C-alpha cells in the first residue's frame, strides 16, 4: 500500500523534509502526493519544484481529501496545534514539526484525538532515530551507564543568517 504524504506549508523546513524523503534510497512505497500553503501561489511553485502532482488552495481542502494518508505539518510554530487537529479530525495521520505544540494542554488534546481515531501522531524529531540515540538506549538498557539521575542536553547551530528569523 502506498503511503501518500500531504505537505502542509511550502517553507524551508517542508522543502528539507521533501528533499529528505525523495533522496532516501529505500523509501519503499511512500510518495509526496500533495501540497498546500497559506499562499496558493507558493504551493504551486513548491509543487513544480518537487514534482508534486496535487496542489490544494487551502489546508481544509487537503484535510478532507482522499488524496493523502498522512500530513507533514511544517507550518509556523503557532499553527502546529490547529493544523494537526484539523488533519487528525479529518482522519489523517500526522507528523508535526517541532515544537509539537506550544503547551502540554495542546499536546494532550491531540494525543486524545489520535488515540480515539486510532491515528499515528508524532513530533518530527529526527535525532530520535539517529544511530547515537539508539546506541545510548542500548547502553541504558544494559546498565553500562547506570541509572541517569540528571540529563542536560543542548543542540546549537548558527542562526544569525536564518531568513525566517529576520
């Protein structure tokens, strides 16, 4: 069965996601089937750039469509909750960029909907699947490290030239 992705927004992070999916050598039967954006013109440009066959003029139109199975939410952070809710309530699985939501109450609400509807819901946290993370899990399970008492982690990157922050 082909898994048909709908890309929700046409910004940089969505571009990165589509490039990653399309460059993966063993993606199986997954396809980028559609895109929608706040600005339909940007959605059309994005579709042309990535050879995406279907463009929706609104997120609501995509949500009720039978053309996608799972929505990748790459919109602005403050829209993550509303868009994830829209797609879940329309029977679509959701992979939402980080931050998942702006507070715990929103996350709990989405998890409740996903469980009720038996839908996949996940925050798009790439590091969760990185080899170093799996290695750390194995070390923790084996007891080599012992029981962690406190963990502090930072992930930094130069952001002074990020267009979305200016």
